[in-house]
C-alpha cells in the first residue's frame, strides 16, 4: 500500500531537476511514490526524468502533450496519486534527507486533515527561514479560525502547497484540486478553500523544504501576461468567500489581501512589458470596482497611506472597453 504520494511538476528545469531528484532519492521509502509530471518541457528535462523513472525508487512519470501550467500539472499528479497522504514539491526545489518520513509521522500522530510546515527560502547563496504564521504548534486547530484577523498575516497568506501534507479524504471531498489553467497565484484559491472546507489542521516546526527564489524561468521573475492570472485567482477567492456562510466575517480579509497584491504589482510595474503593464492597470481597476464597495472602503481605510492612495487613484480610473483577463 502506498502511504505517501509526492507530486512534482517539472517544466524546463534541466539546471535544477538533478538536485530535486537526488533529494527525492534521499527520502525514498518502499511505501512512497514520486509522481513526476513533465509539463511538456522543451529543454533537457524529459531526458533527465526518463532516467529518474528507471533509477528513482517509486517513480511514476507522467507526460503532458501540451503545457498546462503548474495548477494543471499538480491536478494530474493528484489524479494519479494512490497514497493515503499527498504532498507537493516544485521541480526546481529540493528536500533535506529524511524529511518526508518525519512529515508523514507528524500528520499521522496528529490525525488532522492537513499539516503546514516552515521552509527555507534560497536566493543565490542566501538562506532564510520562513515560518507558518500560526502561533500554536503541534496542536490540532480549526482551519476557519486561522483565516483571520484581516489586518495581519495569517495561514491563508502562507499559500505554498509544498509546505505541508494532506490526507486523501480532502481529495475525496473535492477540496485538494487546483483551478485548472491558472499560471500564477494558483495556490491562493486553493489555500482559501482548504481553510474554509477542511475540518482540522496543524502547524509543526519541521524544516526540510528548500524553496529556490530568483529562478530566471519562474513566473515570479517574468513580466508577461501570465502574471495577470492573479486577477482570476483572487476573483475566485472573493466569489467563493462571498458565498460562504460566514461571508460577513471573512470577506474583509479576502478583499484586503486582494488589494495588497494589486498594490504590490503596481509598485513594481516597471518589470512588466509595456502592453502588460497597461493591461494590469485596467484589469486591476475593474477588479476594484467588482469588489463589495463597503468592504473595499473599510480595507482602504485600514491600509497605509501610500498603498491606499495608489489604490484609490486606480479605482477612479475610467473603465476600459474590451479588456478581458
């Protein structure tokens, strides 16, 4: 019986895939499977994965005929997974030796729906530890109660799918899949749904995931139109939260977070291609007008002057005809 399924999408990461695969091998166990999803790579990644299929214990190689993006690749892995528990890793990141057995032991001991962990962020030679913004550790908690407060960083702002492990019952309930086709911010609707619909979770002080930042091929480094998928992602967060039984309590957090992300992108707009920058402004202005206006007013009043002024100016921007996400 497979105890743990590890889902790892790869796309044009020939420089980093060997490190990722070596780290999986150092975590292999006879009841673990590694689902390697090649999202139609065009470099040397397919050859590296073909070798891993032969050499990595528990490897299952799945190839996409067309590139679908990270969310779709993860869904492919979820659909193929046989494990009682599932976890994720990106194809340019890596794990510490022996991390996965410890992760599995933690969730088995606590018996919750999902578990969240800290991680190490790696930028060039720099290393920094990033903690789950949950104060109580090794304690089973109500996921809904970890969404708030609206004006502080909470568990829904720590939206890394690979920083945790998830029980199969979340798949069976339709909670664990991602929104197909999202090219960026795919973790945002996913983490909100997880916290609204799962019944239990916990945070543990377990380090073992190494997250590589500043990779040239990463969408976080590319200023093309795919970056604008954050609008679709947060529109989904707002719509689903508005339909929640506690919408009045949760919407201020969703709206405030959406505003903060819009402001962040506007604050670094020079990294976008000119046509994309123009579209970013138009789509963001339209997004502000779609939000519940009373909740938006409260969110802007609670933000610092610089961000609030930037967003209020954008809110007054005339609507552009024919602009679609």
